[in-house]
C-alpha cells in the first residue's frame, strides 16, 4: 500500500523567501507528525496533529514556522522569511492513532542559500 | 520522556546476530521502549516496541531487563541491508518521539 509521501523531495530557496512543504499521510491515519533533521543528528520533533487540530506544537522553533491540516489528512508546513539555519531534512510521519507506531515519509531536503 | 544512552557505533559480521544495547535508567512505569532505524537518505523505519515483556516480530527481538533500566535489540541474522542508524527511544504512549544520536550499525561481509 501507499506510504507517507512528501513533496517536493528537494527544495532550494533563498534567504528571506517563503516555502511550503507538503505531507500526504497514509490513508486513514488520524495522527500526523512533523520532524526536522539536521546533518548528523537524529530527527527533532516540531508539531503533532490529531485530526485537524495541532495537539502539540511545542517543537516549532519560532513564529516563522506554521503548519496546517485543514481536512485532517494532508498537512502543509510553512516557513516564512527562511534563514540559512532552516536548512535540514523535514520529515513527516503518520500513525493510525496517537497510540500506534509512526510511519515516516522520505523527507523534504530544504536548502536555504 | 526519559533519556537513553547508546554506543555511537558497532560492527557486525554478515549472517551473525547483531545485539544493540540501550540504557534507559530513568524510565518510568508508563513509558515504552521503541526502536527505529534509519537507512541512509531515508526516513526512520519502525522496528519494534515493548513495555516490560520481551517482544519478537519478523524484523527483530526486543529484550527488556526486569528492572526496565536497559534493553537490547537483536537482529538475528544481520545482512548488509541492515546497515543503518538505530535509535532507542523511550516514549509515553501517544507522545512524540524524542530521538537521540543512535547507534551506527555497520554490517560487514
């Protein structure tokens, strides 16, 4: 079956620009997570959705980062005024519910020049 | 969530069992031990999880000590495709995953 998909796979942008990263979770999965992974480190939690609402956004680094999941399936991570330090792989994961294992997508590699 | 300690790297011969240790001495009673792995340039992959009993599935076995302060992930017959970073995570059910640095497992022929 189809796994978690993320688009684009690679995104190169310039400092100060706005970017959107998309995540398509596994069909029927109610929980969706965003993580960020810098080179040589483990993934770092950003935000968790249960259905349409953000149940935990404690990992968002600042107010330039925002995420939505308006219909409880696809989610978009939005980054305003990008900085070079935002360069990382952004990973999305989904699970059947908050008590189930998470399945990860391949990630979007964001490079801010 | 409790912190975990893993060796930074390990080597294993192809076909042999790979035993990956993890210390989680501050684990609390309602926290589960999860293992994920990440093959180069891919997203993390769920392997197995447990609370206090040993667990086995088609990928691996998880052995948790009686006091729950440590655990071992066992890959019974390692192959070259098992070369990856292995993450041991202690998680309250329903909470986010908190990844450490993990163990780089190199399977060698």
